[in-house]
C-alpha cells in the first residue's frame, strides 16, 4: 500500500509562510473594526470640539449683546415719542437690579433720550441698603431739576417697602395696586449672639482689638449697654433721614399719624388714604392714560447672560453666604 503522508523521493518540504503573506480572514476583520472605531472616535471628538467652540462664541456674543442692551434700546433716533421704563426688582443693595450703579445710569438714559415723554420707575422691592436708596433718591432729584418737563412716576408691583419706598417717595406720583404692600418706614440692624452657647460648650472666644469698640457687633462677644446705645442712636439718625425724605417727597399729601413712621405697612388702597400713594395704576395704564404715550421702552440694565448662567448652577449660593457673614450688623431699611 502506498502512504499518502510519506514524501516521495525527491519531493521538497512545504515552504514556510513569508512575512508578506496576507493574514487570515478573522484577523483582517478585527483590524478593520479597530481602525473604523478609532476613526469614529476621532470624528466624535472633533464634532464635540467644534460644538464647544461654537457654544463659547455664542456665549460671548449674547454676553456682549446683553451688556449693550440698554444702549440699543435707548439710542437716540431709534424710537419716537414713548414712555421710558426703569425697573427695580428685589433688594436694594450694592449688587443686583436695585444697586445705585445699575439704576442711576438707566435713569440717566431714560431722562436724556429726546423721545421719552416721562419716566416710569417700576418697583417691586422689600427694601435694603439706606446708602444705595439714598444715592438713587439724590440722582432722581437732580434729574427732575435737569428735566422739569419730564415727570417721574413710580408704579408699585407686589411690594414697595422700606428702601423701596424710600426711593418711591421722590417721585412725582406713586401708583399702586389695591393689594400692594406699602410702607415699613423704619430701620433695623440685626445679627446673632452666641455667647451663651459658647459657655455651655466650653468654647473660649479669643478676640484681640486695638480700640474699645472695634469688636462692636461681634456675635461671639457680649454687647455692652454703651454699644447698644450707640447702635440705637445711629439707627435713629438714619430713620430721621428716611422720614425727612418721605416728608419732602410727599409734601401736603401725606396724612401723618403716630403709625406712619413706626415701621408698619399697609395695602395699596390704605396707603392712598394715608397719602403714602396717589392712585391705582399699572405700567400700561400710566403710559396709556397719564403719559399718553403707549409705546414703552425699557431702559433697565438687565442682568447679563453670564450672571444668569452662574446663578443657575449655584455659583451665587457661596457668595451669598459669604456676603451674609460679612454684612452682619449693617443697617438695613427693611
């Protein structure tokens, strides 16, 4: 019998695979998949890179557009006869829509525009800093003297109390809703005292000062009678400034009673009876029926897109906590 496995005499052994021999099918498929996956990942990374760049450009664009929003609305020659609107929303403080640095430029643009017939200050505020409110009042008085032909009307939304009313009292007229909250003509200074808690916990406060009153209003130190008297005298002085501003602004319309400057507050309807406000009205009704210029142009310096984005993601939470700690003991008309 012949054996097929036996090599015939003179036959050559099989040649080994050369380096350039093509790989088998499954290896080729694996390599192809790896190559395509790598290409796909690179394309995805490229697309995300383009997306982020476009998003950043849009963010910058909207930030610039938001910054120049007031200029675009209030530029001379763009609009005709109209009612100028400036809004104050929230606390009267060094930052935000109630800050003097925000309200004063808006008022200046509103008064200086040739097309504005009157200025409406729309207020929805529980109060805040007497300094910021005082600066705004001083500027309102200056603008009313510089533009005597342009009246300034205040329209109250939900609430116009304390620092908000401090500003409102400088207007020619105050318009309210019958259910608006008006008044709270008073001043407060608040804080916390932890001395009793520290004693119970065995915590020692180590405060070194140069000056007998340098630790005034420190929440971890006891408050002396002298310091209380000094704080009360300061609050009384600011309260008198508030009262003088209201009397000067409201004049003979004000029907003073022992409760008027007590820090209490009333509805809009009651405020009219007391002379703290003049009539019922809204922004639209004042523009239409009082100013006789239904076109309303907003001169408010609105918060920009970057600030809104930061606040949305909670960036303002930490700054608010720090601010509360730093400003403890600062007088507030609220």
